[in-house]
């Protein structure tokens, strides 16, 4: 056990956030805390990490347990460079390396003679360095920074020069590198693109310690966690399994408890009726009192509550658009004349639900903002089809500041609506009663997002362009938005980092890369499948190219060696031909001598010349064999 909470209660002023919370975190646990916005999830994380106190109960932490907490605040020093900040996580191994280096300079023959233990000290210290868990700390730093989208080129830049989102990612990098026994992460996928989130999922899956997470990313929770604690109505309940399993178990528990409650209520009603009818009669009074005792001793089952309040979103359209909704030709987007990304050529048709994906900074929001006429294009054109009416939702727009009340913020835009009608619309987005009199600037991110969606719903456009529509929404609100968009009869173009949301809504995926853009006809799962196929195909192509290149290189080497061999053989062949010609001339001379009368009549001379002829003929035969072998080899080389 690393940390345990027992009967912990936390109040905010006079309001109780949660009470009698029990929670246990063991080594290697992957825990998610889920619940509606405002349920107290982040508060519970802070209590777990020790960042804040609580009103009653007990928090127990095992000895020497280290806790790392990633909140929405930065934990990096802005006056340091990225690399300088990251190596602060490895003071122990860096100190050991410095000691080892210092000791290595002391290993002179004179010092060793004066202190024979120096070599043993050096060996012991060297072994300590080599076997240290952080021996490869430099590659660890590079791996984590690359995974969170920081290249080596920026390692020496001051942290103060980076954006808020980048500083949040650097805070996460530092926390991951410090490797605490317990990682406490509050919305860790914020400010990460989908590739970064996929990297983080894999990293956390193999993390050596325990993890506690609050996240609205359903894919992320399914991949990482194995325990879910649900915080609802101030109570915390544990479920074993990932998020999808939790949803099933939650519904099963609710139905079971409701069934038990209903059954008990029927029994209570029967008993109460019996007591009322029979308590006054002498003949049945004893039985009635017995039934009353049963009622008095009965452990009452609570009526199960379910936090299923959800916004009633419904996107209708005033009129249908034509088949061709958008025709984008040579569109170049950017800011202040500075181009962002490649130029775009694409068509959007009625009924398309196109998700725009790509790494952070690639220009996704810039593209859809330009298409939505919120920003001027650098070049090219966007043509809108017949009867197209455009509705635009911006993640920044949803963070608007206003001194108006919620009621007036909406009513001022639709002054012909009656107050009751405006209140009805706001009620569908969970603004009920006096809630509508809240000042807009004082609302939470989720409340502002719901208000912006209420405005969008009333416009009844047939083309929706949405920039991160699920930001600030809790999981329940996301699910309601998903259903509304699934039932929407118009066309949707949207940017989102929520992979689950994309998978539910998109029928096309526009993937933007540094090399251009590509349209995939299908949802997010299909897009991933096609990308994997492309990756494998590229890998095979690269392997084939490497094989061909290697073969060509080998052929070049072989060709070079073959030409060298041919030249050598040809020289040897020419030498042999000269020798053969010389031998044939010498044999001819001997034959001429043997034909002379003074020779063939002299037995001794004849014998001498015959011996000479035999010797020459033998040499000639050997030379001819050698010449024949060379000719055959030359023929095989030349093909």
C-alpha cells in the first residue's frame, strides 16, 4: 500500500464536496477518478498528493513513498533551458559521475603506490555508476522530450520563451523523468496532440510506479487504467477494470440496487398495511406487533441516485444546402502574410463529417478559421455552395468574458424570443432557476462551453465548423454532444484531439502533415488502420530499396572485381600466346633438324632431337590447357 484515505471529508466554506471517502492506492495501480464537472475530482487529487488539507478523516502514506503531482500549474524554472531543467531530476547519478571523473585523475602510479585502496575505490564507484538506474539518463531525457514533441534543436532554449501549453508539457516531462512512486496527473492529455497522447499511453503502460489520473479522454482511460473510482453525490465508489468496464458495472450496480430498493419498498408497504389493519383488533394485534418489529429492525435500502443530468442539445437546420457545400482551391492560410502549411485543394459535400487532424502547430485551427470567414486567406479561394449557412464554434470563443447574465447573453442575440422560451433553451443546457442570473465571466469553462453551444443550436445552420468542441466538457456532456451531432442532418467540419469523439462523429478524416494533406474515407479507427498499412508499405518499400541498393552496390563491387580479373586473365592469355608461338617455332626448328639426312642417319643425334621434341611438345600441351582454361573463364565472366 502506498497511500490510503480513510473516511476523508472535505468542505468548501459551508458546502460539502465529499464525505467519508475511502481510497487505497497500491504499487503498480493505474487509477482513474471520474465524475461530473464540479464533483470534486481535482480536489481529491490534491488531497491524495498532499497538496491541500481536509476537514476530517485520515491520510496514510507508506514510508519513503515519493509523490509527483501534475496540476494545471508549472513545475519548471523559466530561467533555465529545457535541458538544464531536465537534468535536475538526475542529481544523484551526475554527482556519482563527477566523483568518478575526479577519482580517475587521481589514479597516478605515485598515488596508487601511496594508497593501494585507490583502485578498489575506483572499481567500486565505477560499478555503482554503471549499475545505477539512471545510468542512461541522457537517452531518457531525449526519449521523454521527443515523445512530448520537443526536438533536440530546442533543448538549449530558455523555458521562458515557450507558450503556456508547452510549459505544461515540459512540467509533465520533468515529472515523468523524476519517476516518483506515485504519479498524480490532472488532465495530462491537455495540450497534447494525438501522437503525443499515444506516446504517453505507451509510456504510462510500462511505468514502474502507481498512477492516479483525472481525465476526460475516454480512449486514454481505457488504455491506461485498471481501477476506476467514481465520485458522485459526494460519495466515492471503486470499480475494477478500465473505463468501458466501469460504465457497464455502473449500470449493472444501479439496476441491481434499484431492483432491491423497489422490492423492499413493496415488502414495507405490505407490512405497513397489515399493521394498520390489524393493530387494533385483539385477535390480530399480536401478529401486527410482530410485523411492526420486523419493520423496525429492517435495514433500509437507499433509493439509488444517478447523476444523469445532461444538456438537451439538438441541432436542427432551417433549410437543406445543395450537394456541393465547399470547394477549396489553392487555399494558402496563415497569419500576417506568413504561410502556415501547404496549400489546400479539396471539396466538401452535403452530409460530410470531416475531422481535421495533425500535430500541434500544423495549422488545423487556422485552416477551419479561414474556411469559416473568421480570418483572411493569403491566397486561393473558398467557394460556398447553394443555400449554405455557416455556424462556427471556437474553443477560444467559448472562453469569452462578459459582464452580462447568462439570460441576457442569449436573449440579446434573440430579442424576439420570450423570456420563458429563452429560459427553456437555457434549461436544456443545465442553466435552471437562478443559474441564468449568473454573470458570464464568472462561469467555469464547461458552463461557458454549454452557453456557446446553446447559441449555436439556435442558429439552425446547415454547415457547422467546430474548433475543439469537447474542450471543457465532462464525459457526460461529450456524450450528449456526440448524440446531437450524430442526429444532425447538415455537414460538419471539425478539429478535435478527442479520438473517441472523432470516431463517433467523423465519416472522413483530413490528415495534415508537413508534406501536405490527405483525405481518408472513414472514421478514426479506419484512419489509424490505413495509416498503419501505409507505414508498413513504406517500411517494405524502404527495405526493398535498401536490398536493391545493396545489390547494386554489391554488383558494382563485383563488376569492379570482375573487370580487374578480366584484365589479369587477358594479360596472362597474351603471355601464354607468345609462349605458345615461341614453342611452336622451336618445335618446327627441331622437326626441320630431324628431316636432315645427317641427323636421321645418326642414331645419337636423332635420339637427342626426339628427346628435345618430346620436352617441347609436353610444354606446349600444358600451355594450351592453360590457355583453354583462361578462355573459358573469360567467356563465363563476359556472359
